[in-house]
C-alpha cells in the first residue's frame, strides 16, 4: 500500500512539473510586446495599421530585410516611374525625404491636371530637441519650407495621389472604379494615421465606399499591383507576416515603420 502511495505521489509530482513546463512554453509563444507601438485593427473587409505613434522613414533603393526585428511594417509608398535595373531618386514620384535628405523626384501633369492638384505630401516631421516625436500629416505641394524643416528634424516625406480629401472621394480617381484589386492607402481618421488595405480583392469603388464607412477623412494612394504590393509586417507577438509575394525588384521606395 505504501509503495502504491509513493508511486501515486511521484506520478502527481511529475504531472505537475510537465504542466508547469507546458504553461511556461505556452507563455513564451504568446507573449505580447508591451512596447509594441503599432495598433492593428481588422474588420470584415479591411486591415488597418495605426502608425501614429511610430518612428518611420522612407527606404529608397534597397528594401529592408524581413529578418530586421525592429521593422514592424514595410510597404511601397510613392510611384516608381520606370522599370529600371538600377536605382535613381529621380525615378521616384515627387519630392521625398529619406534618411534626412530631400530629393526632387519626377513630376507629371496627368490628364492635363497640374501636378500639385492631384498629388500631396505625407510628412512625418521628425523629432524635437528632446527626442519627442513630432506630427504626421498631409500637406499641399509645393512646400519647400516644410521640407527643409523636416530634413532638419530628421523626418521623412513622400508624394502620392489623393484618394479621399476632406471626406470626399477625390476626382479624378487614380484607378478605374470597376477595377478589382488589392488596394492600399495611407489614411487619416480622427487625428490618427493608418495604412489601410482591403483583405480580399474588390472593385476600387467598393474600396472607396468601405474607407468612407470606416471613417477615413483623408487618404493618399500607396503603390500596388503585382510585385509592387509585396510587403510585410511583424505583429505584437513578433510573428512575421509576408503580404503578397515578391515577383520583381522594381519598386524604388517603401515606407518603413519601426518598433523603437
């Protein structure tokens, strides 16, 4: 009887140890980064990455590697003019700031409409003398004074086509309304700035309607299409998600969102 009791106690102790190890392993797998600065919201049709409180930059030429642990979102930003086998800043649409340097890029008056009417700047103004992150926002072109200030403060900027302006669909649209595709935009909603994409292919008209229903007040387009849509994000559990496959190396620039 004593032997049976001892054996029972040993089995119970072993089970407790195994359970404790299991709980420890499970905790490691699901640990959330409490300092993760990017809020991610998923609806039936959209996924929205809130980058308001994040440090960001515009990576030109080389795309950040998916192994970079401090990069939590990377996606194509401004349009690329031509498919070239080498990189040039003048192949990026419009004024842009990358790594503290401002470049002119190329311009175009599409459909006879002046460049500054169709396109605008997205700007992060960098940091102040105490290292506090300054504002993000959309700004009209041209804006040399602002760009100079952003360079001095270590910020970033890129140029893109209006999608929604003052809660109205911008006309002319950058895409045919009937075109079905995955779309992505940099959006403003209630003072927050979000990168928003549709979760499944839909018409551009439906995409616009859903953005407005979501409460988007202003939005700029982000370069998409096969290969251009290749991107990735790293969630709060440090799990990497690759969004759309890489089919070519022609994109010239990407918005990069950092964890720190």
